[in-house]
C-alpha cells in the first residue's frame, strides 16, 4: 500500500484541511521533509504537524491553490519522497530516543496551541477595540448629538479590524507579493476603506 492511501482526510473547509497520517510520517526527519515539501506548494501559508496525535494541518489560499490542486500536489510530493527513501525513518541512538519520548509528553500540551492562537487573535482585537473606544469617548458630544451614527461608526471600525486581522497572512504573504494576481482582493479592500471614510463624512 502506498503511503498516500494511508492519509485520511478528517476535516475540510475552505482554505483548511486536516489529515490523519501514518505513524512512520511522524518521525522527526520524515516530518521535516514532508513539512518543507508542503510549505513549498504555491498557496500554502501554514503547515502544522502534530506528531503525537498523528495529525497534519494545512492552511492555504483557495484563490491560489484549491483543494483538488493541493491534494494532487501532495500526492505527487509523497510519491517523490517515498521514491527517494525520504519517508523511511533513520536509525537513531538510545539518547535520541529518550529525548523523543520526553518531547512526546510535551507534545500532549500542544493540543492547546490552537486555543492559545485563537485567544491571542481575540485578545489583539479586543485591545484594538479598547483603543477605538477610548478615542470615541473623547468626543462625547458626538454621541449625545447622534448616538446611532456613533455606535454604527464604532461597529464599522471593529469590523474593519476583524477583517484585516483575518486576512493579514494573505495580505503580507500573497497580496503584496502578487498585487496583479490579487487585484480583485485589493479592489475590495480599497472599496471597504472608501465606504469607511465616506461614512465618517459629515452630512
């Protein structure tokens, strides 16, 4: 049985897939070879290997590389690595095995990384919201004069912050590098800022 058939798709949404992987892929050297290969696929911007859980998580830009293209390139990558013998674990000394066992115990705590990452994103958004709130409180007259518009402006600011934070990896790693390729995304971004500035203009 080829190694590709042992990869089981466990989760899939737009831009994110997660596989259950065979144990031989979880070797340190093999995991690094697979991670480096997947990271080299155009459109992939994050690869997470959970060796103790035998899971592989891949985040990618659907506009650059859709799921079918990703699966096809992953299939060929694994076939190429298997042909070169890169998927065969190298013999290791007892001291290295001991270190691996100690590290595997710590890997159990890595299950909380996702929660910590999401908490960090939420924390940054909340901190930015606090700044906006403080700026808004400096102009109480505007709130007293037109509370509905003040609240709408505040919610618009929060929405803009959230959208920028959500797409920050794509903006820095793809949109800036290939602006013409992502011209529609840039047009949507500029139009969003245009609407934001326009909503702030006094009638």
